[in-house]
C-alpha cells in the first residue's frame, strides 16, 4: 500500500445530526487512477467530508512520464527543466522587492 484515501462518512440519515466516522481505503502504486476516481466520487456525495489522498509513490521523483534524463534531455529529446527546489517559487532572497506588509496593501 502506498496510496491511501482518507475521508469522513456521515452514518446518520439525511435530516439528522451528522455522526462522522473516519474511513480509509488503500491502493497500490499502480492504482493511482482508481484512487483519484474514488476521491472525485466521494467529494460529490454530501455524506462524505474532508476527502484527502496521501501517497508514498516510491518510483516518483519528477514529472509523470519521465523515466530517465541523460545530458539534460528526456528519452523523447525534450529539455528537462524540473527540479524539486524550483517547485516552491523564487526565494525571498532573490525577490525583486521585499515582502509587502498587510498595512501597506490596498484593501
């Protein structure tokens, strides 16, 4: 199990005070599509709340579909630009201007 879908399920009939019961469904690495489909299905049903997915995909280190990078290129010849460090955006150290204070913002 490396993918888990967690959610709360209301076990009471409609119109009564909800009683939320925690639920969990486990999936293998290869079942990501099924886990995502379950999340969509649960989120559409008002009897479910706080639907989240958690994963520890052991083979994932970059964008989906990139299995190898050699000399800065993917197997199909596309330049590989992704890095984990770049996912969070520019650091404040390199920002063009300092962070704005709430009192300086136009409301």
